């Protein structure tokens, strides 16, 4: 019970910290990015909604107002969801752009990460069970190297080999241009087709971390007293491996999964940019290139909140599967 | 070992106590470092890592002598494929890719050493204070650590770097150092907490040792292998982070680094023109350097954990 | 017919880098049906390896290099896992050390019975449930606990579950591997009593491995002694006690004898020793807990299996009895160094959202005197460690006073405490964590000299060398520059004593200084403490759970229960004429190999 309360408390506090960080970062370095944006926007000749100018000022800084005042106004905009207008996607608002791109990222990244975790954990379990065997040696030696290959480099290679040389897959985009977005088969199948290459490039490196950590944790649980006792009981190898060793080993890994979510988002930014995939990562990339500060900041905010929420959900899940947390005991 | 009949048991002097461990050579060693390096060399994985790392360091130091051309000299035909003159081809500005690859070693090494060092130091200070002080200080610092752990690092770094008025390697180093310390802090905090409870620390207090001596002369020496392992890991992560930042376009496009090479390669459509000489080597170099560091860390693990010493 | 035969067994640990380590050499052992055999040896003697090998549970790099293990006539030495599996648990089962971590933490208790029963029988689910309930009731645990998880049970309950589990399939052979190590003396007694009872009822053979000869003697018919990988002695229990054949066995028995002999100079003739002049036999035989319980109006059924919780209850009940404290006669001859009066300390424990108040120490008073050893005896949770912390100033009492000369230790400010440290020194329990692994012996030992006495350099080194010689580490030069990991446990503990004495303290507090050492070394360490403390006129507080070593070493014994002193007085008197029920409970629980009036040779 206390566990859940602590988790919720932490979630709320970190949320607040992330929002505040988002507020502080542009103001730390001095300079006035707001000014740059506003002058660029007004230079666009279109009629600018003064509220949007207001929103930008609130997010990035009004030179005359006291900091604390700016802070509270900023919090207001966050709550109301007014994040201003995007410079690079004028006249669309930042919120609109994020809503458009969010599903793509969620589907690609979310699904892939879960697949990577499951595959990695299974492979790691297998490697640990056949400890020091052929499979295990193979996995441990290659993972050191493969785990260090940069995501984006692999992605580039994949495009080069599979899209250009072999022409099996499209070289980019979320879907074929001629399809109309919506719940029609043409669109969906095209979307799936376009996501295979990015997904594969992620799947090469993503499971590796899970393989190694599951393997190492499980090697440890295999040495625990309760596993020895399970063997003394004459239980089947499978039962010992799964119910005794793996079941205990997976717990710290789930916590690890929660923590790693932050890093995963980083990788996705790169992948999306390379594949020209219409997700939030690419949005961020464009925002950087264009010095589109409102967009950049809000994407940062959203990704952070997303990661926090996912983290929170995993933490809650952990509370369910570890009986020591679910039912705190005497010792 | 047969029991010798007729031996008396009673209050023998302690010299007859159970024999010390098999690998006690009885030599007087005051220093542990030479011993440490020997262990790392004996471990196959870390030996490979050390050799690889040494290679990179040599290339970095002697870059001006190894590289055939000035990496910024745009004297060749732009976007040319590999040839006798330019082993890996040329960039969009007509610079020699191979020379850039050589010089890029320097950037990666410097970023790794400095940014890794910065992150390690920040993590060490915060972790040690949190672990030793306990109480509300620990609660506050731990919360701080957890926040930085949970917030996605790359977006944070990007945001920091984007707002920085100065572009350049220094900014990248600072940004990476300031965002990547949390993991190390957490590890050192828990080690500090467990070491603080050891009896020999209480004994030191009762021997009249002042607090600074306890922290620096009693506790810290027992944390060395952890700190070293953490530093090597942080350096590796920093190298990867720099590449990522450069590739996205947040680093300094004017620096020569493997990450910026890939940035320009991608930007200039190297994919389309099939310039594998520009695309593949930088990525490989990154992977090899980071792998070298990881392998060296196996050796550091072996020093701190004798169980791992037998390969 | 022999249930288990071990013939010329050799077990070695083969590692790639170092030469193989021979843990077990040419072991020969036979266990007949229904026989209880004890295997005693110190740490590193190979006894656990032998037990593991016998069960065919050895993990690489451990391997059986030669010899045979024959179970029930079948050679299982090289049998495959598949061939052995039907035997596992159904014929041979085991109980691990204190079962702290032997139960799967993420699966409930009932399922852990279910999986083993299912694996070996064809019982239906309902039958399995019924059997599990039966087994739990046999060890006095309510069957509804099968839904619980391991972490929700107390230590004593976990141990009982482990025993019930071991008997689930009514095996012919049970291996007990250090089953009572780490448990309180009273709990230990209860568990051994109950194992004896159950064994008599079901008739399985037992191999009990332990470093504690006393515990083994409680239940074993035959005892084998293991030293450096070899079985050096193997005789019926009584015979081993009276006529140990091997020199090592003699040392082992000797160290126990030391503890049971009356301290020289004190009343050697007292009423409780029987006519043959034998050392003291156990008071009240094995029925003490039951009798004491009855006296306090508690349910006292002999056939129930008593666990830690029941004994807690008895301890609580006896805590209400009035204390009996008599100052020893010669005490006044020694000058008082520290006077502790009516100290109390409580803690609030917070679990979840509830708070509970724990009274660690209540109204404790005693005096420490020059050249005089006071023993504070209590089980875990009795408050003895807290008292040590209060005296050293690490914590402050809620009430009462601690007078060191004229100064009130309980009112010291931080700066005073720093000054105070040199007067009170500690000898710790664990020799492996009491010395900083990063520093040489000389470095560690010169610190107090530098800090308190302003002595450094060559003079300091000279003093350190002298002190090392005094604690028996001669020649000092051989030890002075070594690192702790190069010394054995006993040698390390001597260094710890040397460090404590170097600052020339008035008071030395030794908290379980020998409980982590092998039995054969314990006497030596106690002897060093004894000699040095009396020679230098230091006041010593000896904190321990072991009444017997307290008697061997101390002048005065104070028995602690639940934070209160229930009995105090001259060491020998407290042991020979205990007045308080709790003291009697403790005494009755101490495994005494020499019980039942054995006649000396």
C-alpha cells in the first residue's frame, strides 16, 4: 500500500520537476529566444493571433516580467494546453502537430520496445539456463560489440542495403503518398510496410540490453538457496528454470525496463529522422533544424511526460507481480 | 595434508593458525595498482580491450602524422568514391574522408575523457553526500537523482544544447556531463551506504579519525574499482551521446568528429550515391571504441570481484 | 541395511587457472536406516561439500573425482540427473541452513508443497491439499498459512515449514545442513527436540552437518569428525566424547570441555554437580520450556512443536518475574570506572503507516570496574547491543545516567564525545569486516597512536610491533606489513584486540568477539582478552549470547531479557544456582555434550 502511494507521489513530483525544467532551460542561458520567434512570426505577414504571441512569450520568457510571475503564467498555459504556434509548420499549433505525430511514435516505438523486451528476456533466460554453453558464449561475446553499435548507423546501413541495393522496402516515409490516411486497408497496410525497416533496425540493438541483464540476473538466481532446494526436490529442469530462477530474475529487469524508457525515446528520435517517419522524433529533429523553440520545448515536455507515465505504469505493474510489495510482510 | 602425530595443540602462537590463502606470496606490497594491471592483463577480454584502446589513443595522439591530408582541406573532387588518392572517398566539400576519420578519433577520445569525467565527478559527489549524510539530505538528493534518471536524456541534452549560445565541443562536453551523472550517483550512493556501516569505519571513528579522513582515506579507497568502472562506462556513454547529438545536428557542425561525419554524410545524400566509404567507417569506429571500453571494464570488474578472475 | 554408503569419496574444485582444490579426501561413511549421524567440522573442513556431494547437488567447478556414493544399495555416483530425480525428495531430502532464503519468494507456501508432491506422486489436487495441511499441522502451523508467501512468515515459522517440506514424501534419509546456525539458543533447542521426536515417529535416517558439536550431540547416535577434507574420527557419540581418537578430535572436545569446567579459583564444589565431580549437568533435563510455560499459566503441550514465536511468548512471560541481582563479593575490591544507572531507550518502528514502540532497554543498572570482566548475556533482541551503543556514546539513553568518572556520558556534546573515544574501545564480532581491506596492519594500528598519543613514525611502529607480540602474533615483523586478507580469521581478531588496546583505554567493550571464529580458536582469543585486560587493569564489558563462555571469562554475569536485567551476580553462581526462570530457560537450552552425568576416564 505504501509502495503505491510512494510511486504516485514520485510520479506527481517528477511531473512537476519536468514541467519546471522545461520552464527553466530556455532561461538559463540568457539571450531571448522568444524575441527571435516572435519577430519571425510577425514577419510572416499573416495575421497573428495575439494569444499565440502571448503563449510563446509565456513559454520562452518575457523580459520585463518577474520570474515567478512568468512561472505561474507558464503553468497556466501548460494546464490549458496552449503551447503556441509552430514556426516550421505555420500556421498549425504545436498541439496539433504533436497530436498528429504522437500515434505514429507510440505504435512504432511502443510496440517494438515491448517486443524487444520480451524477446531479450527469453533469450537471456535461455542463455543463463545453458550457462557457458555455445549459445551463451555466442551471446555474451557478440552482445558486447553489437550493443555498442549506434542505432542510427545501423538504420543507415539497413536503408542502404535493403532499400537501395535490394529495393525490398521503401526508403522512408510513414506511408505511400497516394494512400489517404484513415481506417482503410490501403493505408494501414502501407503504414505497416513502411514501418518494417525502422522496426527491424531497432530490433537489432534493442533486445541486447535485456538479454544481458536477464542472463546475469538469472545466473545469480540460479545460485540462490531456493533454486538449490528446487533441484534437491527433484523438480523438472523446466520448472526450476521458469518458476524458480526466471520468475525471480525478471523482477529487477522490469524495474530496469522502466528506467530505460528514457533512453529508448532518444533512440527513436534518430531512427525517425533517418527514415523520415512521421513521428514525434522527426518533429523534434525538424524543430531543431529550424530553431523552432516552441515546438522543440513542447515535444520535450511531451516525451518526458510520456516516459514518466510509462514508468509509472510499469512501477504499478511491478507492485502487482512481486508479492513482497503487494503484501508487505513481517520481515 | 596428513596430521602429524605427537603435535601438541594448545595455546600455539598464531603463526600456526590456519594457513593464509594459496596465492599469498608473502611479498610486501604497499601498492595495489601494479597488481591491478596484472589482473586486467591476464583477463582475456580486458586485454583485448586495452590493446584496442591503446590503438585508438595512439591514432588520436599521432593523427597529424598518420592522416595523409588536412581534414579540412577541400582540395579534392567533392563526393568522390574511394580511390587511390582518397581511400574512403571525399565529402561534399571535397575533404578527404579518411583523414577526417583519423582526426575524429581525437574528438571522441576527448569527449569521452572529459564528459565522462565530469559526469563521474558530479555523480560521485552527489552519491557520496547522499550516502554518507542520510536523513533528509539523502531524501532530497535521491529525489534529484531519480528525476534525472527518469527524464529521457537525449531530448534533455538536445534541449540544453539547442539553447546554448555557444556551439562547440565544450558545450557538448558540458551538456553530456551535466545530464548523464544520475546513474553513477545512484550506484555510488548505495555503495557508500553499505560501506558506512562496516565495522572498520566505526573502528576508525574510535581511533579518533576526523570525518574527512574517514571519507577520503577509509571509505574512498574501497570504492576505487567502482569509480573506475563507472568512469569507463560513462566515457563510453559520452562518446555515444556525442555521436548522437552530432548526428541530429545539435553539435557543432564545424568540428571533425565521427558523429558530424555521419551528419554530413546523411545530409549530402551519401545513401543515394552509395558512398559506403563515408557511411560505414565512422559508425564502425564508434562501435569499436565503445566496445574497447566495455571490454576493459570486464577487467576492472575482475579486480574488484575475485570470483571473476578465473576465466 | 545401510541407507547411505560413502566409499573412498574424493571431491575437488577444478578451476582453470589454479591447481585443483581437494575439498574432500578419501571419505568413508556409512549410515544405517533410522540412524542419526552427526558430521562436525570447522568452516573450510569440507563437511558441507561432502553433504552436497552425497545429495548429488554439486555445482561445477565441484566434481566427484573418485569414489562412490551408494544410496539404498544403488550406486548414484555417476547416475544421470534423470536417474536420480525419482530419488530426490521421495527418498532423500534436505533442510538448509536456517532456511532464510530456501523458500521461493514469489510463489506461495502451498504451491511449494504442491510442486514437489506432484512431481513424485499421482495424488489429486484435493489429496495434495490435505497432505499439505497435515504436514503443516505436524509442525504446528495453521494450514491456512499455505496461502502465504515466504516473507510473511517469521524466521521460526520458515524453519518449521522447511522441516515439514523435507518430510513431505516420507523420505528414508534427511540431510540437515547447519539447521540451527544463527538461531537463538532456546529456539535451537526446541528445533532439535522436535526433530528428535519426529524422527522417532517416522524412523528416517539423518545426517546432520554442523560446526556446533553441542548441537550435534543433542540428537546424534554417532558422530564423525571432519578436518581439512578428511574424516578423522567416527564413533558413537558417547565414545567420541570420552575417548576421542584423533588429535584434532581431542582439541575439539577440549575446547568444549574448557567451557564447561568451573573457572579456576571460584567455587568448584557446588551443590548442582553430581557426586563424581563432573561438570554441571543441564538443569531440568529437556523439559524446561514446558515446565516454565506451565508455571506461567501458558498452554504447555509437550507434543507441540515449539518455534520461535512460542519461545518468544515464554520469554515475555518470564520477563515479568522480579529480577534477582546480587553484587559479587569481590567486586568491591576493584575500583569502579563507569557507573550505569537506570538507563532506558526505546525506538519507534514504522512499518507502512503504523508505528510501534519498541523498548530496547528498560531500567538497566550496573558498574564496570578496573581489571574486572562483566558479562552481559542475552539473546538477539535482548537489548545487549543497544547497551553497548549507549555506553560508547553512539546513542543517548532516554533516561538514566552513565557516569564515567565525573563525566556524564549521556550528556556529552559532539566535541566531548571525540575526546571520550580514546577511553572506550571496541572489539567487534566479525573479523572480516573489522579491518579496512585497503590498509596494511601497521597503517590501521598507528592511527590511534597518531590521533590520541601523538606518536608516529618509527616510535609508533615499534609500539605496534610490541602490541602484536602481546596478542600472540610473533614474530611481529611477519604480520605488521600484511593486508587483512592475508591473515586468517583468528589472526585478524588478534589484530582487532591489539588495536583496541593501543589507545590505552579504560574500558573495552567486546561484542560477540568469538562467535564468528572456529571453535578451536575461540578459547585462545578469550584467553588473550582475559590476560591483557587483567594485566592492564582495564574494565571490560563482554557482550554475548553464550552463557558458557561468559562463565569461562567473566567475574560477573548479567542476564538480559527484553531489555531488562533479570538476574545478575557472580558468574559461577548464576550458572550453578540460577534463580530466575529465564536464566533457567537459557541454561536448559544450552547443548551440553557432557550431560547426564558421564563418568570421566
